[in-house]
């Protein structure tokens, strides 16, 4: 850390951060990385940042690159596929001679904030963000490649990370119980969630584009087993409501869509733009999120910010994030999911009450707050010494 030129006690930190996952649109990790990156660029008037990005085929937006440079920060770009970087950093945990050209820059930092995918072999202080431990809780719902990569990465995190930021207290509890991490090293900060309120014209354009002629229930999430769409579809079809649609939004993951999605009133829209998604949140009867396990759950906060009533699982962080502002159900119990759907369909006054509660609850989740808490943690960090 360096003192300012005026000689005051104000300290300036040199901080590096891996933003490689910002380009994987449609994932929660990408939304998180995007939000944190822009919060740093908007709110930090003091510290010097080094933004690290690696991808073989994907590119950062030119606007983001320009903003980083214009703010006086440093940008390092490597053209390496995630699998190769994971091999060198997670498996070998070494810098290859092929890409040591930025080694000096990386090792001169006060902190390096690692990504959700790789753990670089740096001897400086490292912090990391852990979103969830779904790969340990429900390994059968996680792609084998992700399973192996996360396991290897977190072994290095246990040994080398001084500070761990968790998205929720549920994730912190998992880190202590499953990975045996020291609780003092784990700091819970709720991520920010930003949405754009659509105009009536934008809403009508989206409704027309996707031919949503009937009232609809909305669900959002990457199409993979952990999102629990199979049970949701079964619960919805058991209602036998021919005048209401279930709309599924999300990019395809590593597993096929569950059977039944092609039914007359179950529609899969795939990956859509944020503006279209915001229009659907704003016009749905209510939003349902039946995920088995989440470290945070962006969609339920997005829905709340856009005045949608919410029904969600009472597992992991979802109950914590919703906090008395949603209908809760057991995601493993189809009958409980069905009951939640019936309750919200038949009680418009309850939907309105949940909209108001959700809108108020959602004000807690801002990127300004996240940035301030993160910087405060890093600047006040003192190594924990176990004297036992």
C-alpha cells in the first residue's frame, strides 16, 4: 500500500481482479462479474486496479476496455482457453514459460481477487469470491468438468486465500461445514442487483414477439438439473390450467430440457436480452424459482425489483434472500410446488402484498454497498493467527 502524494495517511491499494467470466452471458457468475467490475469503475476514486482477462475466442466489449484505460487502470489480456488456464493454475499451480510476460505486474499487487474458475499461483495476498458449493451438495446436478475444476481450485483457496467473500450466510455455513474453512476469513456481502424498468411499449413489443397471448407464470435459469425444471413442469401440468402459460427463460446448459416443455402451455424461450427479460418480469402473473441449491439467486431479486410476486425454494440462500417476501416451498416435493402455484394463482391480494414486500426487500441489494464493504474488508485486513 502507498500513501497519497499529499503525504496524508490515506492509503492507496494496488488490486488485481480476474474478470474473465464476464463474457459468459446468461450465467449468474457473469452477472456478478459485470456488476462488480462496473461498481469498481464507478465508485473507486482512490485505488489502482489491474483487470485480468483470459479467453481464446470471447472478447471484452470495446466500451469496457476503453473505460478501464480512461480511468487510469491496467488491463491484461491473455488469449488462452479456460481449460488450459485451469490446467496451469489449478492442476500444476504454476506459471508456464508461455505466459510469464505479465508476471511482474501480477506479483507487485497488494491483493489479487481470483475468479470462480481458476486460482493463480501468486505469492501475494489473495481474496476470492465463492458463490456456492452446489458441486459438493448435489454433485449429480453439476457437469463433470465443472465438478473437477471447482474441486481443484478450492483446494488451493483453502491453502492460500486470506479473504473469502461469500454471497450469503448459507454459503458461509457450507464453507465452514463442508470445507472446514476458518469462519473469520469468510465475509458475507450480498451482491448488487441492477435492472432497467421497461416502458409499456417495450413490454408490449416483447409480448408480441414471443406470442404471449395468455397470462403467464415466469421462471428463469440456465437449463441444468440443479434448476429443478422437471418438478416445476410436473407441478404446473398437474394444475390443468389451459388458459395460463408457464414461460421458461434461460440458455441451455449441459443437460437436455426436461420432457413436457413442449406442451401447449409450457414455452421455452431460450436466452433472451436483458430488456426482454425485464419486460417479462414486469408482466408475469408471478415468478417461480424452484432451484435445488443457490449461493444467492439473482432472479428472485430481479423479479422483486420489477414488482413481481415470488415463489421460491426454502433451501440454501433462497429463503435467506427472500426473507418473508415470497411464498416458500420444498423444491423436492412436487405437491408443495403445486400448492404454491395454486395459492398465488387464486389469491391476487397476496400477490400484491408480496410485490410490495419484495420491492422493499430488493433495495438492500446494491453494487455501491458491495463495493464499499469489499474495499473496507481488504483495507482493514489483518492476518488471523491461530494460537492454539
